[in-house]
């Protein structure tokens, strides 16, 4: 196949070809960067949480009348028994805030009691009772969970602030950050705001914290404290597979039966909490995919429009070529190759634009740098798209009768 | 003449329906996508209180740990400690409107109204100037005075929505609300008030609802144990057994109105003096690092416009550009395809300017049609955005201003796209085309 006649034909409608090439260039730039961002968000949303997500229901309880420490403790114990007694419930536990909810204690732990220790590990601190291991459904990697006698009831946040438990259970990620050499179990660490010591008695394989956008999302520590005055009370309920919906439906009435004067709010499955936590990432992913799909569609239309126009304008020349012995397949090839050349020229400019766009995103928004492998993939996608868009007009061109050459218009 | 051009344009659109539709769809898609992003962006970057956004200042004091900054690099905490907020409210120069405040919450019920369910109320404890400072509109009654701040009067101002729920929307000034075991007298009911973003306290989300109720800040002091803080509490030092109120934890906000640059300078000096004095008491061990941010700066500091939305805005303009390039290409093909007609018109005496005008009219028509369809698409897009985000109802809607922007953008984009093709077509030599016929 001769390239020269195609090039010279192209040069006759330079502007049109250039416009389409420019479209392809911008499309490539947007496509590569969008795909890269989408891939990152998908990876972020795909991180395992460590919880038995499919079978967890959480609920918030607001009491109208504050209780003192012991009455509150007894009330919580009664609630937990009631919840435990619901059909399909595996375990129930009381806490003060729910993972993934973007609300909870952001804490710090360090290896020394020095207030100026530079190595503070940020972590989510979860208040947990003896049932939490079963209620969240995470795996203990080493050590043990809290014993019932270890759980300390505190009346309110003020008392919580000045209470320190002797034991703490941490996630493997937090253990690894504080003890890269792996001797975390049994070691003493220090609360960075009070320098109070706590001993790591257990390590949980994985349990993500409150704030999905934090770099320290995998760092979580559990402290054996129950806030019993009613200031912030959540129940975490784990059900047998398939029974979550029923428990979610009935939990409010069970809790109101125990005390009709309280308010039950936010009965949510873990899936709902998770979806809310990742809603920005999910929205960004869907928006980028939609815009990318529309962009490719518009570009296809652009290539299609240009090729159709070219075919129409060159009917006479095509007829002549056919009359001179060119086969139908030669005509098809001619236009496919023309489209390929335009796509490739556009893609070449697009590579530069894509890198430029990535640099802008990196500098302005501190996004990670574009992975170069997205560039060749983007080019291949556009080649395929370009060929598909050109095929229709090319087929139509090949149907032009040689006799057309002899007609005047 | 315009009517004639318009008729020609309509004729031309009808003659090539496929290409015309393609161009309209291209413009509409470009406008639809970019207007969706522009709407979300402009409403996020909205000025919530345009009359006063230049003179209202949020105060930050660097009371953080001597060992590390609140946030890198050397950013002071975004909130104040309780005692600093109270001190500033009390000691700020007379004549300056100021308010110290914190988010709190409780359960409120109407005594004796058996059928009205108790409501969980997210409330704001603030000092008296709050309503005046932020130009809060009242439906009934009013706020309170400094005297009520002093003696922690049991009074409450309800939002319109909460008054609706508790009192069925009637004038409830003078009625009582029960919170815990105490009664609070209603002194005012707000009218609809929803600054977007909710600049005065961004801790529970920039697009959160305004508070359900307002009480004097001194009441929160008395109800430390049972009301608690609704928002963020940040501590670098563990609070003592007395709780967070006397601690170094930050959970209070402070705003002051400074009418001019001189007032800003004076107030800076006042803040510095306050911190220097506290340093003598052993507090504020970090270098002097006080900040005054007006509303615009405050929204920036708190990154109210998400990076995601800025990225999408940028990408959507690139999308619009692709759509326009597409339209330019199609227009060029279409116009040049009718070189013969134009040749005849030119030969019959139509001036270049006339030919140019004729084609621009056609392009303008395409722009308007594309714009209208684009608006419909933007509306669909915003419905989609609302479905994607839980708290975006307020951010994702079209207002008249945005509709005007969309139409204007579409026509401008269309004309821009048509300029080159129209210029090309009016430059053709009539003779060339007459000959080939």
C-alpha cells in the first residue's frame, strides 16, 4: 500500500484532519489521566476492611436521661442480652463510634514516654468490650482479646479522657509501624497526649479505622473501655449469613422495648456505612468513566464525520481509481490507513498533552504521577476506536461504482 | 435581514438533518458536561455571606504542642480552646462585634405535648452577637443580649424547621422547651437560614444543615457533662479529670467583624498581646503564629472545594474543547460542501460580510439549540450528581444565573466554533465554483 497518495489526499483537507487529530490528542490526554485516577480509586475502595462486612448492623442509641456509670453499665448489659437473644444474631457489642463513619477518636501512640518523641503513630482508637472481637468478626493474629474483668466503665467523655486501661489490642499495621522488627506483642507503648503506658496484649490481623482518607487508615487500636453514661452509644451486631436484613428491620423495636423513652437512630448495615464513607471516590469514579465514555463517543463521531466528508468529496477520484483497477479492498484500505495516520498523529501530540496534564495534576492537587503504562494502552484504544469509526465510511467508499468517474458531478 | 438569515439557517439545518443533529448533540454534550461541573464548583466556591465576607474574620491561635505543629507545615489548630475563646469574647476591644461558639447537642421535647416526639437537636452555643454578626433572619422574636450571656439564662432560639416539628410552625416565643430535666424559654425563631457552605463552622461538613437551635454559650459551660461537643475535639495533651473545658483541647470557634485594614492591624496587635500574656503563664509555647482569615480565606484554609471537583472542572473544559473542535470540523465540511451555492450567491452580488453574517447566524442557531439541549443534559447530570453524593442537594442544582451562563457559554462556544468555517466560506472565489459547474 502506497502511503504517498494518502498523504497527498490528506493535505488537501489539512484543517479537517488537523481538527480531528487535535480532538484525538485531547481525548488521549484526558483518557489516560482519567483511567489512572479511576484505577487508584478502585484500588482504594477495594482495600479489605477486616470486618465481617456482609453480616454487621450498627445502631446508635440516644438516651433522654443520662445515667450514672453503674446504672448505665447494667443498662448496656441488658441491651446486649436482648440483642444477643434476637434470632440470627451471633454477637453484639457496645462502642462509642463506628469504623468508617468519619467520626471517632483520632489518637497517637509512640514507643517512648517522651513528649517530644518524633515517631508518633496516628491511629483510630475504638472503645471495645469483651464481645467486640465476635461482633466485628475480625481475626486475631496473635495474643488475646480483652477479658470481661478488664473492661472499664466510664461515665462520660471527661472521665474517659483521664482513664487509661492497662491493655490495648492493635492492628498488625500499627504493630508493624511501631515495631518493624516484629516484637510488638507484650511490649509497652505510650499514649502520645498523656504519656500513659499501655501493654499490647493482642494483635488483630486487620481492622480499618474511622477516616477512609487518612494514610493511617489501617492503624487501629482497641481500648477496653465502655462509655456507659449514654453520651455516645453504638451497638455493633453481627448476624449469621443471610439474616442481616431481618435483624436490621427488628433491632429498633427490640431496643425500644427495653426503654421506650430513648431514640434509636442510624440503623445501618456495614455496607451502607462503607458506601457513605467512599461516596466521594465512587462518585469520582463514575463521573470520570461517564465523561471518558462520552469523550470517546464524541471523538468517534469526529473521525466518522471527517471520513464521511472525505469519501463524499472524493467520489470521483475513488471511481477513477476503481476504473483503473483498484479493488474494493484497496479503497477500504486507503481510508482505514488515512484514519490510522490521523489517529497516530493525534496520539503523538496526545502523549505530550497527557504528560503535561499529569504534571499539572501532580503539582496542583498532589495527585500521584501518571503511571507510564497507561499511555500505550490509551494509544491502542484510540487506534481501535479510530479504525472502527472509519470502517463505515470506508465500506461506503468501496461501494462507489467505477462508472462514477465518468459522470460529471 | 436577520430574519432572512434565520430562515436560510433553518433551511440549511433541515437540508442536512444528520450533520445538524450531530453538531447540536456535540455542543449539547460539551455544554451539559461542563455546566454540570461548573454548577457544582461554583456552588461549592459560593460566597455564603457576600455582604460581609470581607469583614468577618475567623481567629486561629497556635496553642498547640511545643513539640510538633498541629498540621504541617506549622499550621495552627483550626479551632480554639474553650478558655481562649471565652477570653477573646470578653476582652476583644469594645465596639467590635464578636462571637465565640461551639457545636453541641441534646434531646428537646415540648412539655405536655404528648403526641410530639422528642427531637435530637444539633445546637449551637454562641455568644449574643452571633445573630447580628452573621445577619441571621428572624421569623419571630429575636436573639439575646449580653446580659443573658453573663447569667446563663435558660433561653433558646429555634430554627424554622425545629419550630415546625415542635410547635407546628406557630409563633412559639415565650413557650417552653424541655431539655433533660430543665425548661428553656423560646425567645426567637429563625426564618430559613442556610449559608452554603456553612462557613461559620466547617467541622461537621461544609454542606451540613445549619443548627436546629441556638443557646447562650454560658449554658454549655453549665451543661458540660450532659450536652457534650458536636464537632471535632482536638487534643495534644490529655485533658485532666475535669474534662475538656479547662484543657488545652480545641473545640471552640471564634469570629470577629473588622470593618477595615486598620481594625485588622489593631486586632492582630491585640491577639499578639493576648498570646504574649498567656506565654508568661506557661501556655502557648510555640512561636507566635496567630491567624486572621476572612470568609474567602477561611474556605480556602479548610479546602471546602474538593480537589476532585477542581480536577473534574478542568477535565470538563477539555471535554468541551473536544466537542467544539468536533463542531468546527463538521461545520467546515458542511460549509465547504456548499461552496457552489455560495459561489452563486457571491456572483449574484452578496457581499462577503453578508455571506459571513449568514453563516454565523446559522452557527448561532446551532449554539442556541445545543445550549438548550445542553441545559437539559446538565440538569440530568446534576440529578446524577445528587444521587452519587448524600449531602449534595444544596450543591447540585441549577439557578437562573447558571442557566444564563450555560446559554451564554453555548452561544459563545458555537460562535467561536463557527468563526473559522464562516470566514473560510466567505473567502472563496465565486469564479472557481461557477466554472466547475
